[in-house]
């Protein structure tokens, strides 16, 4: 008997319910308004559970905003909702005659068990026409994932046909995709994830369940679905690994790849360890074209929470690279929730560091630290990210100790790049450089981490 699309759909639903612990419902059995893509039976009860201290009027205001977006393109509405999802819905309400403001959180990221995860198949939405999605994943009544499946046994269809179907849905029932965070296309052999702006070639496989990179060349569908949608990890991705590259008409939405997700998580743990040991965050390797700049964005975003809002100094060795990275961070400033700055000189960097006690992402080039002077800062909550720290363009010869080069003077420094092998964080199985340039940088900061391409 051929393995049909219906068989595959049932296998996916079984995985979600039996392995991942999601609830299940059959779409046609739910009495609802087909013109609304929300699962309203779960939405308001979930908001009450996540926001127990807010009055009903505040929750009602949040629901109103979730149903009513200002006119605009689908991408603009999706950007607004994604901000709601990651940071909360701003609301105003009156308590005892006094107007107050607050945030209604849509998801309890700290307590995954306090959320409702539901997989529903054959979810109908009526808008420009009537369409029925194969599987939709809801968190607290919000349709965050659309899964389009194709029959593994039909030679004339494959995952690319699922992509075309997703694009058709976005045209015919765009309201469903206002809330969408991940689009999935799968035909059993190939399973890939993307966003509402991803081209077919930008959908990515997810080849590991837990960050192990062994035996992933032919990842099965269960590896893909368990790798992304395990509850804690799914919430982590929603909050910390989805962002927008805001560039006018060229704006697009970004979902981290599995190599970026697990590497950033390891880098964060290494950095936290460095803050209580020798300050050496380690080396973050990438292959060329694997999205190093975006990995740095995700790392910087995550670091704000992991280390209670440190100041991040990003060091590069070329002006064009400084501008490139600065541009990438600037296009993601809404996700980072702060505007990055470029230091024009050593003095300017010192002023930028002195003008704050926390937060801040400051870009500078290595050349600004050739002169030795007074410490730039006495603060302890500064993290240094050195891009391409293994290269010899700094005027250093590898394995040679030189005290007159890289001088980011912030007393008591422990640089990440040293004359002996550093702790190395891999994004894929790559050779580790036996040694990196030693930097005599008396710096007062929590940690350094280097990012390198090989």
C-alpha cells in the first residue's frame, strides 16, 4: 500500500502528540468562525493563565489588537505581531479610576508548561477564497506554524510543490500568515523550514535533535520536527532566533538555522563560564556563507538576557568589515532593542563606554588600539567580540607574543585569542587552529569571544 499524504499527515500528528506532548484537534470538528484564523477557544484562557495579575479589560484590549491590525502589507502586519509575540502587547486599562499601562504577554517563555501547544489538521480559513491547511501548530490559540505536506509516493509532487502551495495560501488567506513564525514544507524525504519571506532556496533542513552533528547527512522527518518543535526549544526559537532584516522594500524575515541555534547556545554557555573563570569566551567557527553576521546578531541579542545587559564591543580588522557588520546589526536593531554605534576614534570609544553603565553595542576597528594609554573603562560588564581574530592582518605573526599590538585597554583582561589553543565552539565539524595570535590586552571585562570563518 502506498504511503499517501494522508498517511504521512497522521504520522506527523502522532509524532506531535505522542513524542512532543502536543494536544490534538481535528479542524472540521471545531465550531468557529472560518474567517478568523485564531483558535479562540484557547486564546483567552491561555492569556489569563500567562497574565494572572492583569484585569480582564487588559486582556480584552490585547485580543482586540491581535484581531485588528492597521492597514498595510502582510509583512508589516507580521512584524507587528512578531514584536507582540516576543515582547508583549502594550495595553492601557483603568483601575479604580486611574489609567494604567502594561504588557500582555502572549507566551510564558519561562514556564513552557504554562502554555497550550496544539496541533490541528485540516484548518480552514476563508478570505479571498476558502483554503484548508494540512497541519497548523498553535501556541495559546495563535497559529504560529503552517505545515504543508506532499505525498511521498507521488513522483509528480515533492517538497517544492508544498512551497508553491504555501505561497498560494499567503495570497488567498493572508490573515493566517499575519501570525506565522515558521513555514514548513515536507514530503517525508525532505523537510525544510522558512519564513513568510523565504524563497524556496532559502528553506532549510534541521538536521539534529539535540545539537549533535553526527549522522545528519540524511536526516529523517522526525529529526526535523523534534529538532525544532520540542516545546522548550520551540519557545526559545520564537523568542530569540527569529528577527527581521529591516531594509525598506528589501526587508525580510530570518529564522536561524540549526547550526546557528546550537552554536549560539554553546557560545552563550561558554561566555557565562568565562565570566567566572579566565574571561576567555572561546572561538565561534563558521564555514563561509553560513550566516556568521546573523549568528553574531543572535548571540548579541541572547547575551543581553544571559548576562543582564552587558555592553558589547565588536572589533574587526578592516573598515569595510566594520561597516558590513555594523550595517547588519543596524538592520536588526528592533530585534536587538537598541541602536548600535560606531566608534570614530579611540577617544570616542572611551566616551561611549563612559556614557553608560549597561547595554550598548559598539563597533570599532583594531587599528584604533595601536596606541597605549589609560584604560578605556574600569567597568566589569563589557563583552568583546573579535571578528576573524585568527588572521594575521593585525601586524601579528601567529604564535609570536607582541605586547604593542591589540590594546583594548580595560584592565584585567583575559583575551579570547591567545598563544595557546582556545576553547572552540563549532558550527560544523571543522579543524581547530592550533594557535591564535596572543593579544596583550589588559582589559577589564567579563569575557571575550572570537568569530572566525574557515
